[in-house]
C-alpha cells in the first residue's frame, strides 16, 4: 500500500490538497482511503459530506475517514484501563481522574497510527492518503514510534521477565496481592500495542512506499515552518518527495490592491525553488471560489497533477545513508536547513544519537561499528556526515590492549 502524508502550517490548504489527491487517485483506478488525523477535522467540509470514525464511501474507489481517538482508545486500551482504574480506585482515586490517569501522553495519537498498519494488512486499499494536523502536531505524531522506543523496550521486558512469571504465583499467595496483579488480557493488550508500534515505524520510514509532501504558502512564516519540518522529518528518516506552494496569485491578471502581495509571492517563490532544491516544487494557483465538493476537488486535482500519477515517487533520495569509503564508514543525514551549532552527536553502545534542538533521533549502528567512537561531524552540501574511522579505532583498540598487557606484566 502506497502511503502519502500531507502536512504543513495551519491554514495553508493541506486538506484541500490531500482530498484532491485522493480524488485523482480514485479516478485512476486506485482503491484509495483518505484518513484525517487532525483533531479539528475539516475533511468532511472539503468533501461536503458527513464522515465518521470508520471508512465512508465517497465514490467508486474512494473512502474517507475522520479518526476519533477516543473510539480507538476504547477498542485498544479498554482492558488496560479497567485494570489501572481498579488499582487507582483502591488507592482512593475515583471518577474522571481515574480515567485520565490510565491514558499515557500521546496515547490518543498512537492509536490513530495503529490504523495505518491494520489498513495496510487488510489489502483493501492501494493508496492511503494521510491528511494530518499542522506541522508541530504532525511531527509529534510521526516521531512517536521513535520517542517511545526506549519506553517500549523497558515495559516489554518488565512484562516478559517480571510480571508474567510472577503474576500467577503471587495471586495464589494472597487475595490482596491478587487484586493488584494485572489480568492476562491487559498484559496482552500492552504487548500487542507496542509490537504494532514497532511495525508502524518500519511502515512510515519505508522509503519505497511511504513519502511526505509539504504544503505551504509563499509567505515568510509558512516557509520558515516548512524548513524546520523538512529538517526534522529527514532527521527521523521520513522521505519527503515534493513541496507544494498553494494559493499563488495569477501573474497574468490584474489583482487590484493585491498587486503588491503578488510581487511578494513571486519573491518568496524564487527563494523556495532555490532553497528546497533538488526537491520538486509544485505551484498551485489561487482559485476564484473555495474548493469544496467533488467537482471542485476534481478540477483542482487535474490542475495539480495533469497527466502525472500522484502515487509516483516525485523525488527519490533516502534521508539517511550508510556509506563506506575505504576504512571510513559514514552515517549521512540530509538536514537541509539545520544550524550546525544546534546539533549534538554521541554514541552509546550500538546506538548513535543525533539531536537538533529538542528533537532527537536514535540510529542503531551496524555490528561492525558497535563500540566505536565517531569522528568530527561535518556539513557538506546540506548533508551531515558522521565518520567512523575503522582503521583508527582498530589501532586505538590494539594500543589499549598493549597497555593493559604491559600493566599486567608489571
């Protein structure tokens, strides 16, 4: 299943672009599902049709859904909630507070992500179009699998090596202890959620099937936010294959009091094309009417894509590479608009940490690099190069062994 994720600053027209893309895909015969993860849904407004938490048929080959995080939460986490609610109530906590304390931060968004795996596994759709929340929320949503990776490992190990082996023996020892032992279905729910979350990370960073498309307006604030989004998306391993600049005024027509605004747009458009190169930049004009309903979306889609297949890979370059040149192994990350001063790089065991501001990526290193110290990271043509000199590290290891042997003899 091809996955296309559209994101951008609030109010730039993401939903219209996403909906038009889905309409075009369905016209071309692809079984298409468009899914809105924005808490303030506007997808139903775009189609001018009511939508719910389950797929609604819009036309042949096209279904749409506005996810309800509370419905997903109930379906996936109910058994765990019941257990924790019982524990909290035994400690004197009750009412709404109990329900709130049983939901981990980010859990609502997490279950929206789980739908992606389930729709992929169903085989019902050829393309999934994600209409997401504004950039900040989308980055939080897409980075959840990475952010929760360490916690997932810890909780799974506790379940596997402590809770499961001890739960039955402890419950037999005392009724009071049994009251606090989690039931099997709660343990299984936790395991299942975390297993699926690991799969979601693989699906969304699959650079063959999954790409992100950035929607912006030719305005300074929108451009700056899109630059940050591109940097962080690449940091997390998401491939961006297109930039769409929406609501451009027609340069061939007199726009009256908007003539100055047109000049500003053209100035920023030049900066966008230069700054985001080599990514393709698609220019979308401002329409005389709002884009609502299938007819308007169909016209918008044809203007946007022409005869091009929207599911094509518009630009094909992975944002993270592993390259070996003789005895030097490099981890390369495409961080187009990152400030080198804001970047921290360090290694712990077999994991490479790269942090930009408050965003952190953990990269599992190949076995051959485990335990090696990276050299000085450098920027070259918008890429961060982190070198591991195998020969130098081997010499260092031999010197340390020689010193240790000498000390033992002494």
